[in-house]
């Protein structure tokens, strides 16, 4: 399956909502129980891109959305502004075809270029497929929290993984440049 990566746009929100809906209803990557509306997904999208975080879409040759990925704040306190959390969701027919890895590789590149120093993955259900994709892109396991969610009639674990971006902790960041200006009044 061939695919293209591009910036996601507001026009993608209906398809993004459907992909996420499937994940909420049938998967364990998200611990949400009820799928959010298109209006809620638009608000989430606007909040993420409004703070200049990358939000990427994967499409087929006919522009059908196959998946999406974005980076967002891990925590909203100023000292965390150098760390981002990644999120990746794929349409059922797009899974297992390298699209998730391509999205994650692109997200890593964009976040590095923006000046972020760490990326964290919070993997709901400790999904083996998601863990494998993250390992292939340089993440390491940093912790497993057991029984953090209850969904689909079972207790779920959450895996935390982390990857250094750019200089990581080897140099001080530029506090006057993005993302140094995030969350600072």
C-alpha cells in the first residue's frame, strides 16, 4: 500500500474522528470509553496546532486518510516544555503496513527540528505492536504501570517509552526560541 505524508488539516477532522472512534470502541490505545464528537476533535486539533506542535496525516493516492500522528505537551508545566508526547492512530486497513513507523519517523524529525529534546510514548494496553514500532524508532522502555485502566472487561497496563531528540540533555536549550517560549507568561 503506497501512502503520502502531509500536514493534517481541518478538512481531515471527519476522517480523524472516525479513525479515533474505531480505536476508542475497539482498541486499548486510548482509555476513553465514549468516542468524542467531531466538534471535540476539532477543538483538540486546534489546541495542538495552535501551539505549533506537528500534526501529520497519512493518505493513500486518492487522499483517503489512513492514519495520523501528532505531538503534544507531555505536561503543561514550563519545565516540561522540552518534552513531547507522541500519538499515532491508524485506520484498521492501514495497520501492519509500515504507515505507523513512517508517521512516527516524520514526527520525530519534525519535533527534533523544532527544538524538543525528549519524546515520550504512553502506550495504553501496553500494545505489543505499538511497543515494537517505538523500539524500531529508537525508543527505550522506561516503565510499566500495571492495572492503570479498565476497558473491554479487563485491566490494562500502560507502557512508558522515551527517546532523546537532538542534543537531549548534552546542551542547554535556547530559552528564547520555541519551545522555550511555551507555557511561559
